C-alpha cells in the first residue's frame, strides 16, 4: 500500500520543467520532493487546495500570479 500524504509544504519546478511538491507523508519523518505526475486523485484534490492557498498568498502582478 502506498503511503498516505499528510500535507504539502512547498513546490518547485525541477530541471526538466516538471512541478514537484515537497510532500510530508503520514507516519514518515521528513519529507520528499515528488513529481505531480505520480499523485493520485485524492492527492490531486489536496494539491488543488494547496495551490489555491498559494494563489491567495501571492501578490497580484508577480510572475506566479
């Protein structure tokens, strides 16, 4: 069984242009950078919520907005 995601604490674009999430797993200490492509549907919903939160925090007029 795959480990369950607890929450995300950051994101980055790797050298190949793929977005990766700094993922904290339930019951596992530390975190790991995981490409968005490996994420399953339930994780996608958490990812969407995370990105909505990020979008609210980013200042209008910046590149991320």
